[in-house]
C-alpha cells in the first residue's frame, strides 16, 4: 500500500466531512507548532496514533507513513541535539511525527475526489482573480495519482540501469526518468482534454466578475 | 459522419499528414500503417485533440476547431497506455471524472458510475487504487471511463499493444460488442479482420482504402 493513498473502511473518521477533517488538520498543525512542552507533544502524538484504530486502520499502516521521513527526522534531531539539547531533539521528532501521521490519516480516510471538492470549495473565491479552483483540484488529484506511478517508473529505470551496471549513476537514472515522465505528462494532458475537462472555468468566472463590476460604470455612461 | 477535408498536419519542419481527404461513416473502421506513417496523428484529429495545420475536420457537421466541446462529447478517445489515461487515484473516482466535466447533476453522475461499475465488471474494485490494478483491469477502466460519457464514436489508439494474449482477446471481444461506432488504430491485424473498412497510411497519406479482405493482403505485401 502506498503512502497516503485512500484505504476503504467503514469508520467514523472515514464518514467525517472532508472539510472538517482538513480544518481539524489545519487547527491541529497550528497548535502543535506553537506547543513547546514535550509531554504535551507526546500526548498529541499518542492521540493521533489512537485515531488510527478509530479509523479501523492498523498501526502498521501508521508505521509505513512514518518510515519515509525517518532520515529527515534523524537529521533534524541531530541538528537540535548539536545546537540545543535533548529536549529540542525529542520535541522536533514528536512534533513532526504527529503532523505527518495526522496528515496521512486525513488522506488515508478521504477519497481524493471528496478532498478536491472540499479544497475547490475553499479556494473558490480565488476564481475571481482568474485562478481556477478546478485546476487546483486537478493538480492535487494528479499528484496523488501519479506519485506511485512515477515511483514505479523509477524502479523500472533502476532495473534497466542495474542490468547495465549503471545503478549508481545519477544521470543514467534521472535522464530516462525525466524523458518518461515528460512523455507521460503530454499524454495525460491529452487524456484530460479528451474527457471534456474545462480549464476555462476560472476565466469565465473572472470575466463574469469583470462584467459585473463594469456594468454600473457602463450605465453611468448613458 | 466524420469528414476530413484537405487536412495537412505539420509539426515544426515535419509534415506528418499531407492533404488527406476522407469521409468516415462505417460502424467499424481500422487504421493501419507503419510507425511514423501519420495514423496516430490522424486519430488525434478526429476528436480535436489536434487541430489541423491546414484543412478542417467535421464531426456531424461540427468543426473540431470551432465546436471542440460538442465534438468531444460525441467522439471519445481511448489511449494506448491506460496508465496515462486514468486521472484519479480510485476506480470510481476516475469513472466520475468525465461525467463531472460534462457538468451532469451529482445524482446522474452517481447513477452512471454505479451502472458502469457493474457493466464493466469493476464493482468489486470501486475503491481500489488504480495503480494497483492489473494490466487488463486498467485497460477496462480506461475503456469504461470513456464509455460512461456515452460518446457516439470511439477512437482507439493501439488498444491491445501492451496486453497479453488473454487481455488482447478480451479487448477485441469488447470492441466487437460495442454499440457505438469505433475507429481503431492498430498493428494487430487479427483484431481488424472483421471490420467494415480499413485505411492504410504511409508517409502521411492514405495509400489503401477498402474492405479488410482486399486491403489487408495488399498492406502486408507493401510492408514486405
């Protein structure tokens, strides 16, 4: 199972509105950044971990979400230990773990389409500035969909280069991967267009806004 | 009917299609040709994914350049690699994507997705991550996500290229059973034998056009 990809289960966390989950994530993240007390941070992490069984998700899944950031956390903890003290090191690990696991829990229990709808609704006022909420939603969806696919492509390239003894050559890995990803991106763009995606939503809304704001001045001219 | 009128397609310095004119009205039409002959470019012109450098393409009288939205409602497109066609992470979400783009009411989107999940054997995979599907299941999802939008014509760009024998047969049967008109670009001549018409491309021109029993043997001869 990939990191952060929706896992179906019948739980109260799954049933919660995506808007509420995203708002809670935002509120919790703000709070946890402000908290300095190690015990409070440990309690916060404990609470996040308790949400996994509540969402009917195994704790092993929490571990799989946590594992990819182990190296980053070790580096941050080492820096804290060097410049500050052990309390700073433990705090950074607890804080980051709680944040990552809660964010993962939100994406594990929320379908991409529901999350995108919630985000698109939240950023809808940006349409009046010509920024398309539909496009923002699509970008998030594509990221969720294609991260595992790009990881697969990287594995394929690695395997091909390993056969040639080039698995440690950064260029031999990145160039073919870039070529594949760019080719894939072109076709994905075509596929989205072929399925009637309308990128002009934002433009129409901003045009509407402009027309509305122009109407009184036009009337004044007569 | 799709009418291609004096279409020339140029990419940079390269002319990929040269003054092609043809009308397409049969139920099953096959397009064959060697790599680089212009057949995939031709297919992309049919639903406005590409606009001609010169000439015009009309679908039931509507220009792909001027009425692109209406044209895409009528002409669906199935790409060679299903991985690049599945946009959403979950099966049911991907099926709903095109329907939402058509601005259908939420209730109708739900109903059509439900029907498609059952019709195309994807009901048990509805909340399955798309990247974990098998090759055949991905191809079926890619087909279903186009068919759920109820186009009248479906263009397939090499639909069996990356599939094993069993999945090739499944897709071939699927195309045969379609109610819609189909235009299929393929190197797989077995898939095309019972089609109504075959167009063969070479160097950006249609060099053979007719029934499979006359065109395919000549095409094989031409390919040496």
